[in-house]
C-alpha cells in the first residue's frame, strides 16, 4: 500500500469497517491499492476467505473496485465520500456552484398555518390541487401524466427508482460528463456506471448502443439543460435514441432528469413521449423527474415524477415504507408559487436572462477561438488540457470555476462555468481572462 494506514479487524465485518473508516478519514484516497488478500490475511491472522469476504462486501457497497491484475483499489468515487466541491476562496467571483441567480427567485409564500389539519397523510399523500397543477405542467410539454407522484427532490426520486428496480452489480448507463451527484449515487447503491458520451444534442446514440450491449439495465439522462455540458435533445436525436432503445434485448428503465424544465430555454423532446409516429412510441418503462429548485428556490426539496403504471406502484410502495409522503406544508408552498402571477413572470424573466447570459459567454469565447458547449440551461462546458491550471489561473484573475473531474467518468478534461449570474459585460471580461490562461498554458506545455 502507498499509505501508512493500517487495516485492522478479526472478522470480515471488522476488516470492511476498518477500510471504510480509512476512506472516510481520507487516509485511503481514491485509487489507493489495498493489500492482496493472502498478504492481509497473513498479517491479520485470519483466513484468506475472511479477507475475500470483506473485499466482496466493500465492492458491493461501491467503496472499492477490482482492476484485474491491478488488484483491489479504493473506488474513484467511493460511496462513503461523495465528491464535494472545494470551498470557494475569498475575494473571487463564484461561477462554480451551478446555482440560479437569487435575483430571479421569488419570495416564498408560506401557508397561513403550520399544518393543514389532521388527516391521514399516508392515505392522501398528494394534495389534489398540486397534483392537478403538476399534471398540467407535464402535459404542457407533451409528457404523459396519467400516472404521477411526488418525492423529496430529484436525487431522492432517482435513488428510490434504482433501488426498487435493480440489484447490486447491475449496470446503469450514465451521461459522461454528467451531474456529479448522480455519478456518486449509482456506486453508492452498489450499481455499476457505464459512461455514455454526450454532445450538444445530449447522449450520443452510438454510445448508448454500446452501453446497452454492455448490459445496462437503466438509463439516466437529461433531455435539456444537461449538466454540465448543456446539451438538449433535438427531435431527430430523440428519435434516434428511441430507435437504439428499441434494439435493446431486455427491458430498460429510462429515467429523464428534466431538472431545469422552466429555465432551460429550449423546447422539450422527451423520450417518454415517443415521437416517431409508429407503433413503438416511447419506452415501456420510463420516468421523468422534475424539480423546482432552479426556478422557485433551492430550499424547496420537492420533486415530481411522471411514469408508467408499474414504476409508479414500485416507487410509491417503497416510499410508503420509508418517508411516507412529502410534507403537505411544502406542497402547499409549491402550489401557491406555481399559481402566483408575479412568480410566473419572474420565472419567464429568468428563462430569457439565463439564455442571453449563456449565449453571451459562448459568443465571447468563440470570438477568441475557444471551443465551448452550452446549448441550454445555465452552465457552459469548456474543454481544456489541464483543469487545475485553468481553475488556478482564473482564480488569480478573480474567477472561481468548477474543475471537470467531479463530472467525468471517461470523458476528456474540462471546466464548468455557471453563467446564471454572469452579466453580458462580465462575459467578455471572463472570456478574455480565460483566453489569457490558455495562452499561458500553451507557452508552458507547447502546442
């Protein structure tokens, strides 16, 4: 091992707990090799089978991975140590967080009472008024909404869907680059991530085909506002992806994350709605998740789920046994914001502003010969050779951007720049500074 951390334990459970503690404390960093089974067994005075069982449990839980002759190593994104962003240094402009501009978020409209009264929340988990508003929200974009339910945000919903549909070791097709919390969630559930490359139109059909042939039983994708790349499905791309899904040998659960539905700035071409005009239509097993955190407020931990009948039953069956329901106070707050004219006007203003700001940075970068991507949403992805050099170089110029490592599985290096709060004048300044850093890197590395 390339570390002084000493693994202890006299049982498989104790050995696994010791390794997990080392990962949590940072003593066993991602990529650190664990001792070979027989060597560790000899040092601890236990049988090789005991160590092998401990390693098997750690693999199941996404804490370590096996690399053939490379042995067992700590996973790149261990399930007990999610990839958290570094703290924002003082005195710099934060363009790394992926958050909306606070100026476009409404003042919350809380209910008059802390509780809507005594009722059986488990028997009536969804307020009828919000359910009706949510159904109209989906149908506005052509998403079937006969079967829908609520959850505590997108990650809560996706975690529940995967846990009831898949078993440890199953493979999930993931956007690459993609949303870092989803990239961390999948191995935390004991599942395998299969990278699917993206471009300006979202996931690529050839990459999806390869993932399905590799055994992926579920697909998680963003139809628009893809984070961090910004891609969105055109009608043609949507149809091509449906064709690939139609080739799949087994049943595949398609989960769409339309987290930026109201501020993505582009139309929706959803896999869930079919669109090819033939009998195949959309996938048999599907779910589309929507949230309001990007346009109504980051503290509103509420998500909506439209899906097929089977998926609804499995999701709600598991939720009934755990959290039971989403707070009715939260539901009433969301419903009031959805029907407040001033709030809806603010959302429309935000949608236009985010599009202008994103396009302003893309144009400023293009004018300087810098390739970048951001067809929708509130982020721009800039491919770079050296992420650390770009992040540190922009920091010295007063900007803080996100290194792409948190968002990547096998994709090339890059940085994510959140443009939600970046004015059009500032975009010119940032583009100039970014070009300057690239020039310095070219002088250092050549070419």
